[in-house]
């Protein structure tokens, strides 16, 4: 199903501009190289438009906000919109502080996003249903996705995607990717992925690469990215368990498996439901 998406990434080496956080910036660069893309990081207002204009996608991540970079994000986002370059928003910790929440809403007002990717608490903040209820950068326990509440969650996320005219990707125990009409439920991944920093940020960068290389098919590109990350997380966990490794090597194994991922591995390992 995702074979064309994956081939386009490998064949086109999409250049992805990341305005991201300093906790995970190196991880985002390495995961982009591993998946077949190419990273560039620039957040100074004097160069963000120029950098964005040569890229295939822009990823805006609010994980370590400051007043200087907010204006850079807006400026880069507007340039991407002007040039029809896909823009991905990762509203890290939206709802945890006034600055993060207000910045999220300001970005949504100023920039047209292609994809918004976050956990359920962050996405509910985007939809103004969860203000000031986010548990740091993690989802609240009340917002965890499971088989009992997935139908209600899908209904809410589809409605939000339609309202904002954007693809919404919610990641958790079960992942939801929708444009408001077609929805992918993805059951790949492993709980231990939450015990290493940067998996969400890395995924948002991969979404950037996949969308940048598949500009006529953003929904499938996003779903393929989410599925790829989850599957490689599963494979990384199995290798970690076999070798009796710790979580620092889980991250290394994850990046390794992203670099080795091909159409056959993805086809055999994808756990998908289309609604």
C-alpha cells in the first residue's frame, strides 16, 4: 500500500527544514538521513525564508520555545505556504504552559499546515478541548488511546481535521491518521518507545520527508511515516530484548531499522485498518 511513498523518499532525497527543539535536534537529523531524506536546521529570522525556499518540506516543532524562534516559525511557514511546500506542526507540550498554548494558536492563525502530529492531549489542545490539561510533553492518562475509546477518538479527530482542513496524526498505543474523510488506524509500535526522548520529534521529521517526496499524496505519506516509525520501534525492541540491551541502544536500533526499512519489510509488518 505504501510502496510508492517509500520509493519516492529513497529516490528523491527530500530536503527537510526543521525548526525544532534542542533536546532532539540531533536525533531528528539522524532519523532523516536514515529514512532517505536530508536535514537542515535553521531558526534565525534572517535566514529561515531563504532556507525554506530551497527545501521540500518544513517541520515546525515547539518543544523548546523562545520568543525569538516563534517569529522565525511564522516567517518560515508563510514562505512555505507561498511556495506550496508542505508544513508539519508538532505542538509539543501544547496545553502545558500559556506560551506553548498561545504559540500553537498563533501558528494556526498565521500558517496553513499540511499535517499536525501530536499525542492526544496535544491534539485536543489544538482543538481547544484540553486547555491547560497536558501532562508536560506526554499525554494525560485520560487521553490514552485504547480499543474501548478508539471509536470516539476517531470521530473527534476526523471532525477536527475537517474543521482545520488539515491531516491530523495522533500517536499513542493506537495511532490515528485522518484527513477528515479517510482514516488509518495503525497498531504498530512498542510501549518502551515512550521511554526514550525524541521519538515523537523524529516521527514529525519523517512525516516531513515523506510528505516532501509525495506532494500529491499527503495522507498516505503521513500514514506511511507513522506506520514505519511504529514498525521499526517494534523491531528495535526485539533486538534490544535479544541482546539484553538498555534503552539508549533502543534509540540506536530504531534509527538502524529506519535506515534498513524497505517496501517488503513495511508490507509484511504493517498493522493497518482503514475506516
